[in-house]
């Protein structure tokens, strides 16, 4: 891996911690602070379960409504997008034809009569889907 490559490294509490490669040989990464101080970690085991490539979204770009739009689709990337969308009260995320729903543990305004109408079966037998409409209105 090249110096400067954004990566995810295993973390005991957060499962995955964002980091950046600071030295290629031996592989050393500098963690990006989330809830703790920045620090350097030497990676001795470079298996898939230890370090993963991290996606970098351009500033101002929304999180994808569909995970298949991520350039690097791995465990850390999926968990990060789900966490960020959850923090923004967006509890539904697609991954191809599959919908991932996270329990918000609170009342959400998304279950109004107007939203219910989008799910009802139309006279032609088709169903509406707010998630698909969201993706069409906000691509990528």
C-alpha cells in the first residue's frame, strides 16, 4: 500500500477505525481521531481482517442510498455508511435489490399517510417504493 492511502483498521470498541498509511515498509498507519487521540499503529498481519481500503466521499456529497455505489464494498465501508445514515435518521439503505432497515428506537415522521400512499398497490398491480423514489431524486 502507498503512503497516504485511506484505510480502515480493526478497533476493539468501534470495530473499524479510519486511518491513513503513513509508512509502507513496515506498514504503519496513523489513525484518524473519532473518540480518541490520534496515534500510529504498526500492522504486522496484513490480512483482509486487519486492514481494508477506505472510501473517501467528495466534500458535500451525500451518502449513497444504495451500497453498491461504493467503490470499495467491504465490511467497514458498509458499517460506516449505515452508521452515518442512521445518525441522520435515514434508516433504510439498499444494497442492490435488498433493503437494510435499522431500528431507530424512536418515532419517525416517515410513517405518515402520505408515505403510506407510496407503498399501496396501484390499480395496475405495481407498488410504489419511497426508497427507489429517493434514489431517483438524489442519485449517488
